[in-house]
């Protein structure tokens, strides 16, 4: 069954016409000799009213162009950089899932590393052999790379795979420097030591007993970028519209019986993308909204059975929706606003289903996403 998609409205363009310059005066005719005995006229209304105003405007414009008045609200040199996150929102759950692998790592640190390494560009560096947004070489990828998004391939050019691989590498380094600091062989902040070990290697950190000189430039660059991504470290799971918010578990516990990815449908035998995740749950188990939003669909369908679609607004300019299918009953109606964790229905086996379970989907700007990283730390 085809899902309905929102139509994109085209922007209207207004044709602008050039306006005449009010400062340009028509060319005056050559002065003529006045008839004898005629009194000289005084200045007219244009000269008395309009011309002084034009001269004033011109003078002010020139004054401002040359520097003008000093800014009464100068930039605060101590002001913190904006924490707004300006990256593809589909990366956010992967950053959070990768960082959740160890206590030392935060999503903002991973994001700052990627920014420093590639500026979020997946172009390959032909000279160094580094590939993808996390700048892995082939040999490094053989150690750290996996098919984390389940699309059938492991590649440093796959952003999800690259983010998760960088998280594994960083967490491994964090474990090593934590052990070294526990033994008293190195001193310093664990995040700084981890980044230093990434840049110069654990042996260089061990030899220096602290952040080695050769790692300081990299460390400074990454730390300068971290404030840009600090919003990723906040848990906004209940706040509608916040960038990078995680999703509440729609059922408990989250036991996956069929993951997102290509599979052969158990009833139709057709191999195609399994657009969501199937969670095992008993008949009649409570299903809740994964995030605050508005119900845009709630009805019985032939394939999905009883299905609910909730629109959660936009994240970084992209619309986020979640769907809940094969329900035994519908507890909400179209147009209703629900909070994160609010009951919306019950688990069932309606539609094309082999038994009671919840088919759960995440749709970002009309495209299906793997729901698992959106549900960390409970998603497994």
C-alpha cells in the first residue's frame, strides 16, 4: 500500500521593476534673459521642501556607509556560540546511539570530530585515502566498520555506518585512557585524553603522561567546535519540534522480531524494504505515542490493519512522522493532539500479519528511516 505524502508548495516569484532615482533631476534648459521690469521669483515649493530632505537623506546615507554611529549593542566577546544544530537531522539519532556506547563520549564530541575531519562532506580524500564524513582509511574501516543501518553493506561513505564506527573507535580509546589514568600513568580530562589518543595514538599519550604536544592542535580545533553541537547532548524526548529529540518506546519492552531493511514478506513472499521495525508484544498490550504530535491518520487498512500516523512537526526543517500498525483497536481520532507516552491503541494482528505485534515506522520528510537509533537508549 502506498503511503500518502505531503505535497510541496512551489515558491512564487515576484518580478521587480526598477524605480526612478529621486535624486536624478531632469536636465535644465539654458537660462534665458528675463523681460525688463519683471520681478524675480523666490524659491518654489520643491526647493523649500523636497530638495533639503533629499540632501539630508543623501548625507546620512553617506555617513552610515563610511562607518556611521558606533554600534550601541556591540558583540559580547564572552558570549557563547549558538548551540543550534545545523546538520542532517537523520544523523542525530545515530550520533546519540554511537555516544551511548560509553560514558566518556557525548554526541557533541562526535559531531565536533566529524566537523573537524570532513566538515560533514562525504567526498573522499584521494591523497590520504580517507573516505566518508568520519575520514576512515580502508585499513581503519576493516577494524571498526560494520553494517550498522542494516542496508546490506558496510561502507565509510554510509553516514550511519561511519558515525557508529567513529563511536566504537572513540569508546575503545576512552577505555584505554581510563585504564591508564586509573593506574596513575597519565593525568588529565578523559575526553581530552581520548581525543589526544585519536590524534596521536595511545602510546604517545602514555609516553607524555598527558595530552602530547602533537595532539594539541587537533584537540583545540575539536573543542572549539563542541559548543556548536551541545544541543545534541540534551534529552528533548518530550518536547515537540526540538532538534534531535529521541522517541519514547511505543511498547515495553522493545523486543525486535523483524528489523528495518530488505526482507521477504512472510505472507506475500515478496522481497522488498521492510519499512519499519516489528516489536513483539502480546495481544491487547498498550501502545503509546512516541512523541508529542497530531494524529493525521487513524483507520483500518487492508495491509497495515488498524493504523495510526502521528505528525510530530519539523526537525531542522524536515517533517517527522511515526506510524503504528496492526493494532487491535484505535484509541485516538484524526486531528487529536497527543503527548509523548499517551495511550493511542492496543497491540493486535489486523491486516497482513502472522500474529500479535507492533509494526512501528519513522518517516523523515517522506522517507523511511531505521527506527532503532531514534529509540536509544531503549532501542537496543
